[in-house]
């Protein structure tokens, strides 16, 4: 029995060390991602609040064709390629066009630094433009997109032709976070028994174990000792908040891994465990920026094909957006009503795909349909953003962002507190064992 207790104690000490160092390794990153996550849950609302002149229009009258307005922008800026065109605009809102700056602009024109253009849908007047996710300068026009990109990539620059270092780093942090969450949960479980010192102690321990159930011994870990010392309060905050929110922490960590390391880790694991329907982009190589070319087919033609195909399938929603991915040479046309936000429970909209070279139909995507594996893959962003539950889910994710930040801060605080205590204890021992001190004690 004693050897079993010793092995259990050694195992717990090992896990405690793992929890400590895994937590310290990820603390600053989780603090940052927690705080930014609490903010970007409301990215659209905050962006509109900070930039009303770009997001809202007071013009009255019929909206011009989005495709016509997009062509005007393309003619005005030959240095860009239009990549995303909203086809429906809510009343009182502006048209936000996505553009891709060309790495080698025609006619010797200087490259541009913007990827969004805001246009009044009635007058066609350009209201502003910006680089979504710009690193510098950061002002009210792009602070929300700066925080959004900071949340998942840290804005780490491209190195050796690879621009995903920040995404990979945060994906690695998500793996550490996921493992550490299970380790921390295990450490909250009550110890099976303690080493008895005498027969009397053994009898007392056996009687106490019989009297207190597992749940009774575990329950103190779920509670706060508000009237205790600050150290105990911080310890309880770290342990109790971690327990009460543990399921949500696991969901956030796993979905962060899935989103950041989708091609590298998540999809290979999913393919080994489930039957998946390949997405069109998964079947095509990702082209480098130098290889990316404008589409060979007009947006108008692809949109007309998509509308006919949607009618043939009985879809009632109007065409809401047409986009072109130069990285995969694919058009996609989304079908939704103007007030739809991130689609059905955050999983996006009904979508048709078309080839960018000749315009032939490639595939379709319908939210929350497909194999069990397909649904799990689709669920990762809705779960991570909270949009799977609508506004209440987004509120919950904002609160969880603060919880993640708090757990990181309290974890570092507890480590520093113990580190200082160990230093003080070591200094006292050294003083006691000093040669002169030992002689005086012996006399």
C-alpha cells in the first residue's frame, strides 16, 4: 500500500511540474488571446461603432448593381483585383468590396496597401479604403481587424517564403493548452489516501475515507474561500474557475487547434477517424502569391450560372456574395438574406463553387449537412466564436476570454509566490547550516 501511495505521489508531482511549465510556456499567449477574443466576439458591431462614415449611408434611392460598382473600383485602381463582392446590402449600410493588391501592378504603377474599399451603394461614391489586419499604423479604422489578426497569428512576418509562422505558433499554443487543461483537471481530483504514520492514524484515515465520499472530498476544489488570505483566494480562483469552465476551455482549445492547424493536424486526424467530403480547396494546390492570376471568366457569367443552379436545387435565398480565391482559382457564390450573420448558427451559408479558368461547376456546400465528420469540421468556427448559440453564445465567449486571461495571470502569480517562498526557505536553511551558526547551536 505504501509503495502504491508513493507511486501515486510521484505521479502527481510529475504532473504538477508539467502543469506548471506548460502553463508558464503558454501564459502570455493565452493572456493575449483571451483578451483579444473577448473583444473580437463583437468585431462587426465595434467596427461599425468606430467607423460609422464608412459603414453607414444616408443616401436614399435604388442601389446600383454591385457588379457595376466593383468594375468601377477595378478601373479606378488597376493595381488591385476585386476578390469579394456583396450582392445584397442592408438598408442604410454601405458596400464593402474586398480587393487583392497585385504583387506586380500593370504599367509600372506602385503597389497599394489596401484590401477593402467602401462604396455608397446609391451614389457609387467611394467613402474610404483600408488594409484589413494592417500591423501599422493602428488607428480607429483598422484597430478591430488588427486585434482579430493578432488573436490567431500574432502578426508574425513572413520568413523563408512562409507567412504562417504566427498561425502555427498559436496552433502549438492550443495543443499545449489542450494538454494542460487535462493535466490541471486531474490535479484537482482528491488524493486517494495519505501515508498513515501509525496504526491509530491508519484507523482514523480508514474511518474518514469511509465517512467522506469522493464527491465530498472533491467539492472544496470547486469553491472559493473568500475570507482567506490573498494567496488562497488566487489559488481558488485558478482552480475553481478552471473546474467550472473546464468543458468550455476544452472546446476553445480544441477548436483553436482545428482552426490554426487545419491542414497540418486537424484534417489528417479527422480523415483517419471519419469519412469526409473533400472541400474544393482541399483538392487543389495552394498557389503562391507570385503564381496567382485573375480569373479567366467574368463575375457576371459565374453569377448567372450560380443563380440558375440554385433555382434548379430549389434554394429560396438570394445570391448574397460572389468571391474569387486566386490562391485556388475558385469562385464561390453564397446564398443568404441580407441580415444573415455568419450563416446558419455560424456555420456559413449555402455555397456553390465554380472553376476560375472556364467557369464550370465544381461543387456545393450546405451548412450542417454531410457526414458526421463533415459536421464536426463545420462546427469548429461556430464553437470557437460562440455563434453556434447566437448572441448568448457570443456573450459567453467574451466572458470565457476574460476567464482564460484570469487563469493565465493567477497561474503566473501562484508560481512567483511559490518561487519567492522557496528562495526564503532556502536562505533560512543556509543560514542555519552556516559553520558559525552550527557551532553556536551545538554549544
